[in-house]
């Protein structure tokens, strides 16, 4: 079962590895990225960032969908972490209805890559291009409702209200 799908430029880091994984009581962290899944150095670094008691996987979209749609995944406690809204859309549209994440969180995104001056400030931790904003609006129209909650102790905000 996917406890959370989190969009975070930094993927596995302190907030994800320690705070959220403990809060959600997950046993698996699945990073989904076509480009990162091909980079052995990035894969090794991400796996090292995961807590010892949590198995980390770095997979391309197609392989991740096979894993997450497998009926045996219902018995696991999984956090999915991604950093590409287009790939997020592919994953959400490719998931079986019973595999839909319990929570979808756009937490830290848009400050690292690209020209921040050309992006819309959604919150202190989220900056989106017009095309990325449209992806999240389209997903919302398909009943994929995201929140914005960087930490479990932060107030939950509906992404629709921030867009």
C-alpha cells in the first residue's frame, strides 16, 4: 500500500528518510525517476540516505508501475518519492485504482532546477512553471488531490487552494 506519494527535489533526505518514514511507518521507499534509475552514482547515494531498517528502490516509471500494481504490494507500507511532475502524472494514471496513494504531497519542488524567476511561487518551498501548474490542475480534475505539507508537524494545505 502506498502510504504517500511525495514530490521532492531532494528525493531521499532527512525529512523523507527520518521524519516522514517514521511518521508513516513505512518499510519501503521507492524513488521513481527514469533518469536517476540509469545513474549508478545517484542510485547508490539515495540508497545510502535511506534508514537501515527501510529498503530503498530506485526505479524507472515502467518498472515502478509493475511493482506498485502487483497485488502483493498491498501488504507493504510504501512511500513513493518523485521529482518530475510529468512522471508523477504517468505513474498516477498507470496505477490500478486499488494502488492509489493514501496521500499525495507536493512538498519541496522547483527551487533547484531551472530558472526560478520564470516560475510561479506556490509556497516558500514550491515553485512551478505554467506547464507544471497545469499538470497538477489536470490531475486534480481526475480526482488526484494533492496537499502541501513539508513536515508532519506543518499544517495541511490543499494544493488546489494554492494553485
